[in-house]
């Protein structure tokens, strides 16, 4: 594929550059495949996006270099920030006062995931720091994939809401811990206070940026309609600014966006129709994010030894998610069957996990590549397989309004004449 690109570049010199043409065509193909896949199988569009990206990455697509940096890294951070802002805006803190067992479920499944993955890798004699890093990365479910699955299957109900909240909280924990841990990669034997200080810095800076973002949007909503397209443009512009500021001052851009969404929900509790308000620009950014993740992850070094480690990570993570949700199910307001499907719906890994891997790679030139060699294939597998499992779980929970197979219908779900 690289030879073809080189020949193409010799005679095609667009003003925006060859990578722009490559990405435009790749995204157009991804949009078409995602649409056709959903139309004929009922699977969410994100599966098609990821498959196209994976094929392009395996074929040697040169439009996304690893490790991510510059514009590619910023676009990924921005996409994740938009998704997490939306996810945070769905969380009402007063819900936890009435149902504190949800927090217990969240802590249990996140802690068990990190422990299970760590010990699974240690059983294969993986270095402790590498196993610990992959365990922290595996904590984070993917609100981005899950939100697209919910949107495409039109899912609603207790399992859907619980899975989204737990995925968002697990992401919050992972972002905080990884951002702090990467600052201590050169000091593996750091004392407790030395470990807690980076956590406090990451949380503190992210919270300040989140507060500024939430207050700015709250003031804007006093004079602007939530349904206005100008409000959508203002929202995306402010999230973009917050993403740049948080990263510059030592915080976590996705974490700041997540906390900003939570704070705005408390200041402005009226429900928002997020997908409609964020608009087509947000949808385009989400598709770019999914394709970028799969392109990069597909470039990992695939070999039999890594395949065994990835299988262990995926199995340990899946078991831990289900057991963790089940362990905190007493008094949580859901049945055991619903707890099972909630745990299964938290299977996806995607953009947040890739950002966490990127942080480890940037912080250690020795351990980073080893962490990436295990985490990247797992991310690619669980972006595709996780989306399918989440769709199946929500379908089995009886909360989707679209069947798993919709052959013979249009995209709008109406019978063709």
C-alpha cells in the first residue's frame, strides 16, 4: 500500500496535502460501510467504522503514525472530550445519594478489572510495571462506543443507563490514576505521598478547567436556546479550548471535559438532547475517532505470543466486569439478570484506552512499547467485539427498539415498498 501511496503522491498534489485526501476517502468508505452494516445486520455503525480502520491499518495506511502526536493526538483528545462531556452531563449526583450501591458497583468492577488483568499477565511472567499499566488501562470501559451502540439501537432502560454511568465512572478512575502513574514511571518505588501528590495535581487542574467550562456554558444558556445550532457551536468551541488548556497546565483534557459535564448537570439539571444539540460536526468527529483508533491499533505487532496475552487480558477483564457489577448488586435496584447484562455491556474499549496507552508510551521509552504491544491489539479486538457484545447484551435485556437483524428495511426502519 505504501508503494501505491508514493506513486499517487507523485502526480497528486492537493493544496491541503495528500493525508487530507487519504483521510477523506477513508472516512467516506467508513461512513458507507457503517450504514450498510447497520442496515443489513442491525449492528451499530461503529462496528463498520472500526472494521474499515482496521483493514486500512493492516494494509499499511500511512495517515496515522504511532505514537500519536500533534494534530492526530489533539483530534483524538477532542473527540474523547466531547464524548465524556456528554457522558458526564447524564450523571446526576443526587442519584448516588438515593442509590449509593451504584458507586459500590463502580468501584468494585474497576478494582476487580485492574486486579484480574494484573494477575493474569503476571501468570504469563509479564513485568510487574507492564502488568500494572495494562490493568489500569483495562479499567476504562468506552462511553464512546457504548453511546453509539445506544443511539443506533435506540436502547433505553435500567441496564442501558446503569452501563453508561458505570462506564463513565470507570473512565474517570482510569484517567486519574494513569495520568498520575505516568508521572512516576521513572520512580517505581515511590512513597505514598509521592504517589498521591500527582493524583491531586491532575484532579485539581482538571477540576479548575472543568469549573470554568461549566460556568461559561451555564452563563451562555441564560441567553441562548439549548436547541440552537449556535449553542452547539459554542459548546464544541469551549470544549476545544478546555482540552488545550487542561493538557497545557498539567491536567487531563478528557477528565476536565468529563468533570465539566457533571458540574454543568448540577448547575443546569434540565435534560438535554445531546446528539441533536452537538450536531453533525460531533458525529463526524466521533467517526474520525473510531477509525483513527482502529488504524493505529491495527499497526501493532501481531504474533502468537502477544495473542495469548491479549486473550488473557480480554477474558480477565470480561469476567471482572461481570463479577464486579454483580458484587455490588445487592440493594442497587436491578435484578441479577440485569446485572449480568450490565457487565457485558461494559465490554468495549476504544479511544480512552488508546489515549492512556499513548500517555505510557510518552512517559517511558523502555516500558511504553511493551505496554502498547499488549494493549493495542486488545483495544482493536474490544472496539469491534465489545460493540457487538454490548449490542447483544442490551438486546437480551429487552431495551433495544431495533432487532439484531433488519434485512429488508431502510435506515429509518421502514419497510421498503
